[in-house]
C-alpha cells in the first residue's frame, strides 16, 4: 500500500512539473522588446520605456541599440541612467531638412546605444527597462517606429525591425512602436486610431489564449490528482477486503 502511494506521488510530481514547463514555455515565446510611452500627445514630450528580455538559453544580453526616427526627428533626447550600463546618444545628419515647431532641423539624435559591463549583462529569465525622455512628438496619428538591435555575448544580434501589419499575424521580431494622439490626449481620427478596437481585440485574444493555457494545465493537474485519490480509496478498500 505504501509503495503504491509513493509511486502515485512520484507520478503526480512528474506530471505537474511537465505541465508547468509547458505553460512557462508558452509564456516565454511571447516575449518581445517593446516600448511604452507615458504620453502620446502630439507636439509634446514623453518618457519612453523599453522592456528588453533576454531570450537566449545560453548567452547574455550585453548591448541594446534603438534607432530614432529621422523623418519626424526628436530634437530633445535624454537618457535615464541604468546601473552597470553606459549610454550614448548619437547625433547624425538627417536625410533631408525637417521643420519641427517652426524651426528647420538638419541634425538630430538618430540612435541611443546602451552597453553593459561584465557584471550587469542580462542572463536567463532576466529583463531590463531602459528609459528615454524625448520630444517633441510628431502630428497626431503618426506611427513612431523605434527599431532595436539586441546583442548577445555569443555575437548574435537580434534585430527587432519587422513591421506589424493590421490583419496579419504578428511578425517574429516586431519593431517597437506607438501612435501619437491629439494634443488634448484624445485619439486622432485616423486609420491608425480606427484600428484601436482591433488592437484591443487582439490583446484580449492574447490574454484569452494565455488563460486557456493555464486552464488546460490546471485542469490536467486536477484530473490527475482526482484519479490518484480515487485509486488510493479503491486500493484501501481492496486491502480491507483482503484482511477479512
């Protein structure tokens, strides 16, 4: 009887661990380099936070480069310090002069590069947030794309530069981006704004998918535990019957 119980518990442990790894794998697969602005109002300033997960099972993330727009350039870029990471704002000549707030601009910040020291590189299951203060933002309804390059210690470079197209599956390495809104904070009446319900639906679908994964895992675990409990009860009855 005791041997049977021990075997059952070992089986339960193995099944639960496997289910957990499946769920974690499904979650990790959705990790991307993303950008989150704290304000999207046109002609204003905003703080951009880039969330960078380490996705390599063997190497560490040692460098991040973010490309800034040159068709709607930022005339002001400041970097929030990150412990163990040096930051460099690179200024370049623009492909063509651009008028920003009534001023003709020929040079502007074109990229920001963060480089880690040896003790602060991102290892497995780690991420880092990198923040910028930028401005001014372009006209309402403009999609601001901020392509990024993530460098690993084994020399691999992952380019987050693929354009997301409405109605099509998300690319493997989508470029971080956001869309500006009207100065008062309301959405501009543009195609990008009109696509917001679709984006919300996609987010809801993603959340639903994640919930489904966990539902399957928990349901399977519950079934196994229930079956094990029933087996123990039946085994106990057989033991008592044999004793009689």
